C-alpha cells in the first residue's frame, strides 16, 4: 500500500486530541475529514457514501514511509552490573515451537556492531556468541519439549553449554560441551533483550531474530557457575542462588501486566513488548490446575512469537483536536496520494454526560478488532486456497506482506492469536473493504462497512442518534447508555466483555429498549486488556466453531484471569437475556422470514404494521448478493439455554440448503437427536420489567436489506415500526 495508517484511538469526544500515524511512500499526500454514512461500492445499492466535513485537518502533508516490525520480546534497560569480560552465566527453561526456523535469539545483551553476547537457537542448535566468537552444541532441540538450558563463560577457562530435557522420552536429547572462544571485548552498555536481539540502529530500537516458543525463569549471573550451582538451578533452587544475579525474571508474577519482574536483589525489571502470550504453562506445570489464577507459580512462562504485534510504534504524522461542535457519528481521515487512498476510521462520541439524541447506535469495536487483518485464506492459513481470487484487494496483500494477523489466525508456529490491538493498521476495518468469504468468495461488506448501512438508514429516515462504542460501554457501564430510550446494536456484535453484558442487562432491567440488529451476538468471552489500554484478549475454547485451540491449561485470559470460550459455558448464554443465540451459518443462499402465530399477539402486532398477514419478509436480494434477509449467521431460541418462556417468536427463516448451511458445532454435539437440528433464524420480541424490551432480528445480513428498493421494503418497514414504537413506548401501545 502506497499509503496506510491508523489512529491512536477508535473513539474520541469533542475537544480531545487524536493522533494519526501514517506511512506514505510518496513525497506528499493529502488528507481530509469525512463522515462515513454507507460502506461498500456495490452498484446494486447506495454505494459508498462519504461526506466531506470542512476541517482544519484538511490539507497536504509530507509523506514518510514507516515499517511494520513484528516480534515479541522482553527489554531490560542497561543491566550495568553484567560485564562479559569478567565472566557470566545464562540459564533458562525453553519450549521451542519452530527450532529449525533459522536464527532465533533466546537472550542477548549485544549491540548491532557485534559487542556483547547472544544465546540463540541456530537451525535448532544451542549457540552462544560472545563478541565475534561462537560456540555451539551438536544435538538439535526437539519442538514442543521443555529443556533446561545454561551457558557459562569465563575469559580464562572458556565456555560451557548445557542442554537437558526436563522430562518425557529423553534418550539422545541431552547435550553438553566445553570449549574456548576468544575473550570478550570491552564492557557493553546496552539493554538485555529476552526472546530477540538488537539487529539495527545505533539506539537499539530495531529488534529482530525473534524466538518462537516459551521461555521460563531466565536468569543472568555476573560469574561463571560451577556444576553444583547448575544442578541446583535445574532442581528448582533458583531463589537460593540469585543473591548475586544481574537479573532473575519471574514471569509468573504480574501475569496481568506487561512487566517482567526481577526477583534478584538487582531489581532489574523489564517491559514485555508486543504482547507475547502470558499465562502460559511453565516447565513445572503439573496439570493439576487448568488456569494460572489457581496456581500462578506453575505459569512462569511467556510464549513468544516472531509475528506478535501490539503497537506498530509509528511516529504521529498528524495530531488533531476534535472540534467541540462536531456531531457524534462515524468519521475517517481520508488520505490520498498518487492514485492510492486509505480511510482511517474513528467514532466521535457525544460529550461526556451529554446526550444529543434519544437513540444510541453501539458500534461493535471489539468485533472489529477480532476480525481485523484476518488472513485465513492467505498462504499458510487454515483456508489457504479456498478462495480462488484471494488476494483480490491491496489490503489483503498488505496483511500478507506485513505478517499482521487477526484473532482468527494462528502464529507461524501454529499457536492461536489471542490479543488484538488498535495501535496498528486495521486495513480490513474500512468502509470500502470486502470480506473475502462473503458471497461465495466474491467478497462482501462485514463489520464496519456493514454497520454503516444502519447509519445510512437512520440518516435516510431522519432519525437523530448518538454513536458509542464497546469501549465506552465496557469502561463506563450502564451509566453511558441509561439516558437513551433505544440502543441499537451493529450487525455482528460477536465479541463482548462481561462488563458489557452487565451494562446491557442493567439497561434492560431499568426499562431500556434494545434492538439487536444482527446475528451471532454476545458469543465469545472477550476482555479489554487494561494493562496495554489498547487491545482485547480472547482464548478460543470448545466446544464451539473455532479456528484454533489453546494449549492445555492455557484457556484463561492473562488480562483478567477469566476462563475464555463461549459465554454460554460461563452460564451467560445470549438466549437467557436476548431470547436468541447463535444457531447456524453458511454460504449462499439465504432465506426470507415467514410470520409465526406470535406475530399476531396484540402486544407485538405493531411490528408488522403495513404488512400483509402472510407476507414473506426479506424475500429479495441483499447487498451481500445473498438472497433473503436471513443469511450468513443466524440465531434461534432455545429454552434449554435459557430463552425465557414469554419470548415471542415473531417470524422464522428456515429451509436453508444443507449443502451450504449447518447448525453450529456446539448445537450439533449437544443435540439429543441431530436430525431435528435444522438450521433456522428466529425474529423475536422479549419483554423486560419497567417497559423494557429486546427486539432481535437474528441475522447478520438483515441490515444489508434495509436499502433495497429505495429503502421501501418490508425489512426497512419492520425496523422502522419497532424503532418508532420503542421511542414512544414499550410493547403495548402508549394508550393501552
């Protein structure tokens, strides 16, 4: 991409500052502020709608190319007590996942000019380099095996490397050797890096040779250890030996932080960069505990990856203050250069404590983050080759080139990606991006581009609304949405936190009215990582439709200590409070809804004002080119999962082609009789106390039908009927 960027936040209030980090390979670029109204460029619908908003941010700027550098590590600033000329020792436990993948550094204190030391895996062989001299073992390490690793160096007696597997089938895996290498050079004043090393730049800011695998209990000593001391370290007596260590880092401390605590008297704490996976089982994991909150001392490992990325670290290109009078809504900085463009979207919130409308549109930013930069169809991805014309967008090519990944992808070593940050280009979160799997591989809008269809529909019908995001709901709770008469969801609010569910349930209990305008909502346990302040975390855990599984014992989130997976297995199924939950999914074709007896209940008959008694709903093409208003992913009622008995089923979509559609995995395995588990989608109304209610459409492509025939169709009419009634009252007519 000639031009690409990101903002430092996904949402901002008027009067606050936003910074935009932009990479441009051309000398100059232009920027302008636009309001986002409708996503996608499909000629069958309204097409892309972006409205220029005159602003002092508009103008021409100098372009500078900025790189994406992936890879996680721990950085410890300048351990001055460590002097390689006088001797040192390095000891740790490692669990490599890709030991044959070239050069991977376990720990280093080395300058780009070659001063200092680095302990590495070199094509699977344990190698110590001091200055210009290198010494290696001859036995390669085995993947996914815990090893005790040690290296000692003395300027006069030489070097020693030790490699011993901790348990299991270990015949032939141990190795140990002594040798001599040239004395080290002058004292090196540079940082210690665990899991990588400095490879470029005078200031040590370019880190490379990243390691793939776990590291547990790394320790540095300022002298060469003897046989007895090494044996004691291997036997777990590190705490008794660290009195003269330059650093002894205990990754079992502060698992919910990005700090590496040094338990030695030196107290050389480090910072954990680019979010490697914390809460990982260590070399001493007994399997008696399934998560780190129950036995943190057995979770002293960090799982590093060469493709981790939490913060691209780009320099700000433009800093801008959001005008005080800018209305709440979806905006973007539209940047262009030499025939190329990008949109950097953000949400402008209403001023804190001041609502400007009775409707709140809740943008599902956690779900945007989960899918951002998804590349399952890329080379090496789970579905590589499934889409014949992939990649067919420059954004897809950029994801592949930079190595960025989504929460659906796996790292190069096959482990799941569990953190997603907004401090990096989110090139698929764009009004013009077409999600590759939509429309049988031809691509179609999802996420932000699809949710903008709700924005367009609201604008088209003259509704006033404020816009909020998951971040505010998570941080501020029900107080943020309590003033609104109606809250609308996006089309796919799949990833939600416990705080968000609490807030929405409190809102409903207090008489709030929720229009759930999507499908597969409130599904995965997702939590904001407060330590980073800019990312979310999940742990995929079955039974569920999923693209990866965590390692045994690693299903608990490092950020909060909560068990990951589906909310239904935490006793918080969406059926229990929305009335419906994820039930089926698949490709084209979709299906229309047919009215059910409940639709004639006097309490809810207003939903169908202007429709015939037997009128089929959404029996036309959507903007995803999938016929019908129910498609891609649908929800259904299920009393066994808590659907309240007073939930009214208004309409049902059924008859999906079994060759392209199936019920979700957790429903199939829990079915008493699999033959009765036919895919369907249920449109429902659920009444709450104090005149509260939930209206659920139960389809991710409902909103793609809103603009059909100039917004004059029965999907649009039903949506408007419900919104108007929710603004004026609850289920019963105000005069009733």
